[in-house]
């Protein structure tokens, strides 16, 4: 192959570790002015990432190097406890200056995590406009979408033309310093929401064009009092940069941006994963032993009680085990399959139940569908197991062929029944939780598995006693 024909393979691009670079930068013997200048080259998120790698002395040095505007950009990327700790440690005047530069929803998070005395003092010293925005956000519960909204957006009047709208846009953008400029929200003379305009449509229209010609009246909306869980799936279907959040009078309270939606979706998924794992909340590497125990121990105590129930059920069949000891060998087979099927049904159910518009008839169909799936899987797996186990029992335990296949047939039937019941449990329990206002994800994997162990043990030993001992006298 000639030099011209030789194909060279380019090395894949590797993203620089900016947080590591910042840590190394802090260790260099540079003047404060030189350090400040170099830090300006990094994104606020990278500076926040570097913060976790620094000791207390270098953390203080880093924050002293950043001005108020830069701190207002960096702090929202820190962990919530770190945000509150820093703003609680500095003097109140600087804390107020930083909060005043932050997005109101980010400032609200910081204040919420401060101790009450300092929070009340700072709140009273904030400018009236910011206090009003924070109060609007704080009026909604943590599970309501209004608590996550941004109050910085551009609002224009319906009865103006394009030229007047451009002037209003320019004036509001200058005053509020908002970044949410891609979509403008239109209100009527009573300040009631009417529709939205994409900024590119405004720029493309003629100066004297009536706004009515470019307003999208069917633009998606949500209400501030709606719960995050109930609307998350709907919001993820939209590709708009932001969506208006209305109060009960159909006036705009704020907006939810695409970035906010991504963060909310990530948080919801993490919480659901934690619940499925049998935790009361998320955990991370920074948590203390006490915090981890507080999240795990209640679930473990509940599961312990259920496990004692499983042991009690098995002890009730002690005479069955004594009469047919080989039954114990296949107990784990039944319990494992029941637990696996129940967990699968649980995962499907939680995903389906995320739809707030799901009707009762659809929920019943979900239960029926999962039970049918469990039955068909049970027949397929049970039949295969019966054939193989019959040979295994005959060769290993010395039973005759008829007795061996009677035992393997009983195991297969017990497997089918337990898999059907487990499919029902894995679907019905989260539906029942939702009916009583409990998050369906709280029907965690360990909980369902332990319940199905109870079901599987009862089913299996009952069938062994009835069919093999009482009827066939094996």
C-alpha cells in the first residue's frame, strides 16, 4: 500500500478533565489576579465539580477569588448542603448580593436549606421584587411543579404589534437580565395567558404585523399546583425550550425550562431507583453512617418481619419436609422463579402507572395481562423443568420413574401457580399503593420478592402435602 493509499485512524477525542485542571491551578503559586483571570476560562459547572476535590483551606481560597456574579453562577451547581453551608458562613451583606444575582428558584433552594433564623433575616433584607418571586415559588409544595419554576421570562401584550413587542422585549431583557428569550408569552388586558411566540417568528415578521398572526394559541401549558409525577411524562414529550406555568386564574406564574425538566427527570429516576432497591431515599458517597442507616433500616425491619413470616410458613410444613425430604432441595427453585416474575411485573407496572390518565379499566387489564404472561411463562418453564427434574430425581435420589415424574410434575404445577400469583402481586400491590396515595415505586423489589417468597413457600409445600403425600402416598 502506498503512502497516499494508507488510511490513518484518528484517535477519538477525549474530553479534558477541567475539574482536575482547576485543582492543579489552585496549587500553583499565582497571584490572586492571575488566578481569577484563569478561572474565568472555566464553566461554572466545572468549578463546582472541582470544589469537591479541595480541602477547606483551598475551598475558601477559591471562593475568595470569585466575584459575586461568578459565585451566583457556581453555587447552583454545588450540592444543596454545600450551598447553604457557604452562604451561612459568609457575612450577610455578601450572601444577599449573591442571592440577588441568582435565579429565584436557585436562591429559594439555598434559603430553604439554611437555618431558620439566618434565612428569615436574609429574606427580609432582600429587595422586594426578589422577595415576591421567592414567595410565589415557596407557596407551592415540594411535589408541585410550581416549586421548580423560573420566574424570569418575557411577557408581552396581545393587543400590540410586532414593533411594540420588539420594544417590550428589549426593555424587559435589559431590566431582568433573563436568559429565557427564545419564547415570549402573550397575555390579554386582564393579564390572562393567551399564547406564545417563538422569537424567530417575531424577528421574521414585518414591523406592523399584528401579533395575532404569529401567536401560537395551542402552545403547551401546565398548572403550578399539578404534581411533578403526574405531568412528567407529558412534559418530556414536548421539545420547547420552556413551557408556561399558570396559576388557577390562568395567569403566568413562571416557566419550566428544558434544563429544569432534564434535572427533574434525572431526580425522579434516581428516587424511583432508590425505592426499587428498598431505600427510603437516594444515597451518595458523602452521606454519614447515620444518614444511610436512617434510609435503610426501616425497610430492612419491614422485610425482616415478612421474612419471619416465610420462616413461620415453612415451619408449619415441618411434617411434610420430614416425610419427603427431597422437597427441600427444590424450594429455592420455586421461590426464585416467583420472586423474579414478581419483580418483572413490578417494573412494568410502575412504568405504566406513571401515566396519570390511566383508567381503572386499563389498570385491571394490566393485572390480567401480567397474570397471563406469568401463566404462559410458568407453563413453558415448568414443563421444561418437569422433564429435566424427573431424570435428575430418578438418578440422584433413587425414586422410580413414576414417582420421580410425580414429584417433578408437582414442582412444575407449584411453579406455574406461584408465578401467576406473583405476577398478580407484582402488579396489584403498586396499584393498591397508588390508590391510597403512596408512590407505587415504594413497592420495592425487596418487598415484592419477600411477599412472593411467602406465596411461593405456601403454594409449594401445600401442593407437596396434598398431591404427593396425601394422594400418591410417596
